[in-house]
């Protein structure tokens, strides 16, 4: 079973990320990075999707942690 199928079966979020693509994007200037991502049919790096998903899951807990510090 593919990881995406397993995640869907479990009701989990699935965020595919290619380390090779992320590395290449990080080494390009912003304009070239946008063109590169557009050629891949993406509007932003995969890591941005991962960060947003993490914040959406941890959001309430993050606020609680900040207030207790």
C-alpha cells in the first residue's frame, strides 16, 4: 500500500515533499524558484505546506505553551 493510501485510510494529512526539489528551490533566487515551481505545477515549496499543516494541528497547543512560559 502506498503511503498516501495509508494516510487517507487513517484520516491523516498527506504532504508529499521531495528533498531534492526543496534543496534546488532553496538554492535559487526567488524569481527563478517561482518559475521552477511553476514548471512543476506548484505555487510554493512543499515545506511551506508542511509548516502550515503543522501550525494548523498544533495551533491551540502552541498558544497554551506560549502563555505558560
